[in-house]
């Protein structure tokens, strides 16, 4: 089956991979920010626990997305083989990659003299910055003009600020 048979579903391999990379990165960053907010409402906890929670949540959602991709749209379009499975795993990997910077921020927070709340705010800030960066990378990859790049960055920053407002709301 050629890639032109189902352009709206599949696109070319390069187009699909690029779209999945950025979509997964933005999604994974928002997911990481949500994990930080949820963990922050539970009170005090070891930082290692938050690092593990961020990474394991990223992996769990990666597995869920790979499963959905393989047994959702792809199963109807092409038979499953090792190449298709590896391609789906690779396309969805940015969900996990997006969890790494916030987890690293938590891990290094003691070196910065931050308490647990400071570590949460640092991780949340890093996740939102990642969300904006992934969206800008997607727009630039699509050869968007600076107006559209600015618009996507602004929308993602507003979404990030909305997520941050949830943390403020849940804390008070």
C-alpha cells in the first residue's frame, strides 16, 4: 500500500513522523505539567518519587499511544509486523522525551537549594517551557511564518499558564 492511498490518515513516513514527534512532545509536556500539579497537591514527598512518577507516567502514556496507534488506525490500514511496531514506538517516543526535562529539574533542584515546593515550581516551569518549545519547533518545521510561530507559542504559553493556574487554585 502506498502512502498516497490514505493521505489523511498516514501521509508520508517523514510527514507522519514529524507530526507525531511534535504532537507527542507538546502532549507529553502538558502531561508532565499535570503530573507535577497532581503530585503537588499530595503534600510532602521524596523528590525521587516525583522523578519516577514523571518518567513512569510518560512511559505509561507512550505505551497507551503506541497501542492505540497500532490497534486503532494502523490495524485497519496495514498488517502489523516488527517494522510497523517499531515505527509506532518511535513516533510516540516524544511523549517520554518530554517528561525527561521536568524530571531532571526535580532531580537537580537540591543542587539549586530548592525545597520540595520549589522543585515542583521548577518542574512545572520546565514542562510549560517544553510545551512552548515543542510547538515552536513544529511550526518552524512546517515552514510557518513568524506570525504563525508567534501564535502557536502564545497559545501554548496560555495553555501552560492555565495549567499553572490550576496549581495555584489547588494550593489555596
